[in-house]
C-alpha cells in the first residue's frame, strides 16, 4: 500500500505523537508498504534539506503551544504530491491544518481517510484563555465536525474509545494501543547518563520523562520527595524534558529544599531516550491525562519498572507487580515507590518481560493498523460500488 500520514507534529519535534508516528512509519515500511509523511516545516530542519518521503508545508508556531507548528497552506500542493505517489489511504494524526489537508486530499483522490484521536482536549482547555473561552461541549462539536465523512478512527486506548462514543461518533472505530520500537529502547547505551548527570553508581534513581507542563502533574512527584529522601538519602529524581512549567517546578524544588536531589536534564533526543530509561531504577509518572501511555511502554521496553497513574490502559500493561504498579492518589504513589526502593530488586524477570514486549511491540502495532487500513479500504470500495449502482 501507499500510505499518506498527515500530521502537524513530526521529528525533530519531541512529543508522544511524533514518536508514535515514527514508530508506525517504520513498522509499516518493514512490512513492505510505502509511507509518505505530510507535515509542517520546522526551524530545526534547514530549508532545502532532503528527507526521504517527507513533505513539509509552510507553518507558524501554534497558539499557546509555541513549540508546536501549524501549517497555513498546502491543500493543492499536497493533492499534487498525493496523486504522484498514488496514495491508497490517508491517515490523519491531527485535527488541525494537516488533518484538514488530509481530508481534502482523500476527497480529491477518492480514497478512504482514517484518523487517530491522540489528544483528550478537555484536559487542555486551560491553555486557551485559562479555560474561559472553550468548554467540553465545544470539543465535542469540533470532534464531530472533523470526523464527519471520515471512514474510520483509531482510539489508542479504551478511555479514548469511551470518550468518542460519548461524543456520539459512529464511524468505524478500533482500539489500537501505540507500540514501541523495542530494540531502540533496550539496545546497549552509547552514553553513561549517570556520569553525565553526576549521579553516583549506588544512588537509586527515579525518572520522569515528558513534556514539562501542568497536566503531567510532576509537582505531585516533587511533593512526596521529602519523605522519600528521609528514608533514602542517596535518592535522585531526574526530570527529563522541557516545557512551560520548568521554572515553576524549579521554584517548587527550592521551596522543598530538594536542590541536591532533583536534576533537570532538559530535552532528550529520541535516540537517547532508551539510555535514560535504562539509567533509572524506576520510571514514575503522575499524569492522569495520558491517552496511550507511550512513556510507560518505552520504560518497560527498556526493562525498567514503573509507578504510574492508573488508567484503563495501564491495567493491560501493568498486570504484574514485577512489571510495575499503578496508583490513584499521591499517598499511593509514595507507598509504591517506597516499597520498590525498600526491596531494592528492580530487575524484571526476563520471561515476563519478553512476553509483555510481544504485546507492545512496534511490529504488533503495525500489523493491527494495517489490518484496519485493509478493512476500511474494503468498506470504502464496497460503498462506492453500491453508490454507483443506485
């Protein structure tokens, strides 16, 4: 198949969506398919740079998310390119500019279009005029307008599926959790991250890795750190990533006098993510807004146990304490972290890890998406046949 993926965010931007798309692209290409990325220009990609099967369209920083981009042109150019490469299916990964362009291209070429619903926008309304302009009802309207006339939608988790059903979405829907490139996460590290961060070999390390923003609830991890430090004075918390709340969290660290125990590592290039997970003893996430838990499964792929907020997705991943534990309150988070630190056994049994990695692998992810493509294409062709007979 010739597959067109339309997205407002893609490498070198660092985000869960960009990683998910790259993982899908690689998995589909490994099956022999041709994947073409239609995305935005990026200030970190020099003009004139040739990227195989990647087409970039003029863009500007997105409102309230200045580290993200939004295209402001490209409808006709994208259609021309799509015709030249003979797309069989359009797969949109954004509801904004490139998503609209993808829908337009599918309509012009008379091919099916499916969408992956990555973001629970109700959790992000506070970014727009502090939540005074948009309400959940507006998100429902917006979602239904975008998905109208689409031929299928992928929900990365049952939580997203339930939300879309609540919105009244009726197009074919399939739950397909994002997979992870296992080999990238568990290959032998090329850098000694502990040495670079000046962390002693015998210091237990907690890692949280994400966009540094309010919805990630990193402040809750910091809130329990004083109690952890009292029992484990060699503990270190590494906060990896960047975002609008870095300064706020640094102030919190100062208020809690945790300067000697908390390390802000900054943005981590995708190729170094596995090294960070492997450097840590535990991965911790207090975010209650995750739709697909990509960082959880990346940590697992690297062989690192996790303590994460409980969602309907985590119950399928952390169904064994040898893999990780979940929590729903700050006190539970503290209890689970301390329990693991007291035991001191952070190694995941290899047999259990291998079995779980098969379920979360990029290969499995690619197979599931490809099957959905085939079903959607068959339904689309059957519908066109019926329409032509009327």
